[in-house]
C-alpha cells in the first residue's frame, strides 16, 4: 500500500464515520421530549387541584414515555456509548425526581418554589444527555 | 521494525469491508439499510461482505421484529473494534511516511 492510498483510506474512514455519527443526533430530540415530560409531571404532582387531575396527568406522561420509547427503538442508528449515556441520564433523573416528589409530598406540599425548582432540575439530566449526543453527532472526527 | 503494511488486517483490507467496518466503528449499532446506503453498495454485495466479517468474528448481526417487519442491524464486536484500531494505526504510520525509510516509495499497489 502506498502513502497516498493510506491517506485516502483514512479520509474515507473519517467521512464514513462522520456520516454515521450524524444519524445519531435523534437522542437530542429524545432528551428534549423527556425533559418536557419530566417538568410537566412534577408540576402536575405539585400543583394538582385534585387526585383525578394527577391521575390524568400521570397517564398523559406514561403515554408520552411510550411514544418516546417507540421513537428510540425505531431509530436506525444507535450512537456510540448510548447505553452508558442513557443509563447515566436515567440514574441522575431518578435521584432528582425521587427527592423532589418524596420531600415535596412529605414536608413541602404547598411550597411552589420547591416544585418549580424540582421540575426545572429534573429536566437537566435529559437535556444534558441530549446535548452530549447532539454534539457527538456533529463531531466530524 | 517491520513495515506497517504487515500489520494491515487481511479481512479489513478489502475496500468494501474497510468501509463497512469504518462506518460501524463510529456507532454502537446500525441497521443494514443505513450501512448499505452509507457505503453505497447493493444489498447482495453488503450481505456477502458481512458474512466474511461475521465469520472473522468482527461483526455481529442482530435480527429483530418491529411490527410485522424483520429488521437486521449490525454492530462491531470487541475484536472487530480492536482490529479496526490496529488497521487504522498501521494506515496512519504509512500515511505519515515513517516506514518509508529502507523501502521503495514507488512500490506497487497491493
């Protein structure tokens, strides 16, 4: 193999890799959708005027989760290290969500600032994970 | 020190297989049709090359059903990833020209 052939092969590998990575940006949409669902769910729990409203809100969130999971499962490309990224996101989200709901329901049920802050913080893990996936998909190398 | 061309992987060295492995190395998993369109080959050519890569233990083929359709996706195995990294390292050495000393610059194409 000649030097110029090696250079061409490396360039080709880079181009193909970039093209494939570019198709992994869908996780950014997934992250944004999950962040919106999480915000809505926590606000619904915190400010629910009645039990039936909370149940409807929970059902709507479960439906949105089902849509997001279906969307993720039907994507043709799974980005590099997506499993780790998703697990990390879910772990961080579970901690924020659990603390917000358990502490808020037990000790701070009427403190609006607690629920709003918790809702915003719960959106951070999926947004960060989505941003990381989006950056990765736009990385030329 | 041996010439880096001796470290080029025989299985990956073929142009189509190199393209397939390079494409798969950038993701965890990709559907067959995406790899086919990215590498720009026909279904039959890709199938043939995937069989070779699978036999070498470099590629894993996953089949799953979505609704009524069966889909095929491909991923690199750890061996495939390691082989590709070694292959690319050898290509980089050749491209950098570090191994040209003592060898013919105008050597014929393999």
